[in-house]
């Protein structure tokens, strides 16, 4: 069978684009970012050192700052690992709770450091907003690298109800919901 170079080019581009849209790189990068940041806060910076930063940045008292530092370090580590190993986890609720806590941590960081901090850093703000967007996408759509095996209902633009039946790298496959 003869193929034109145009057809071969189109097939190759389609295959490449399909692979690129299914790449979990942003999700893995965010998972790695939180896991490393949490581990650094636990073992290198130490919770006491991070608490000092929280005291200055947020005006927390020393007790609340130390308690918050431990919580942030632990949840960043666990949340990052949950994102990295999401397909191995059994409990969707735990995964969604950890991602939701990471969203809360990011919102507090964006407001307290990027928006209300002593110096405004537009690049830092934009980076944090991208990380926040990935987390929100994970919380809303892809729980554990798959979309709840048919229990997530979405209304589409034409007002039909669809189920998120599978998920690959942040993209849900929607099928029409009967009932």
C-alpha cells in the first residue's frame, strides 16, 4: 500500500500529540515538589526553623508557628507522595483530602507571601498559581490517577450529565450518564 508523505506526517503528528496530552509530567512535578519541600522542612530546615519563618511572615506566636510548621511539613510530604504514587493508593477519600490540604497550604502561601508579603514577586506568584491550578485539577477530576470509576458526574455545555469513567494524566474520559 502506498502512503503519501502528508498522510504519514499526519499520523505521526497525531500519535505524538496523543502521547503529549497524556503525559503526567506536570502532575508528577507537583508531587515531587511537595514531597521534596516537605522532607526539606522536616529534616534540613527542621520544623523549628520553618516555624521561625512562619512567625515572621504570618505573625504567629511561637507555639502556633511550631504546630503549623509540623503540620505543613507532614502534609506536604504525605500529599506529594500521594500524588506521586496515586495509582497505588486504595483510598480515594484520603487522596482527595491530602490534595485539598495542599490546596489550602498553597492558598495561604499565595496570600501571605506572594500578595501580602514585604516584596511582590510576580514570577513567584505565577509559579504558585500554576501549582495551585494542577492541584485543583487533581481535586476536581482525577482522584488517584483515575476518575472515581464512574462515580463522578459532570454537566457538559449541552446540559447532559456525563460520568468520568477513566482518567489519564489529568484528563477525564466522559461518557453519557443514563439516569
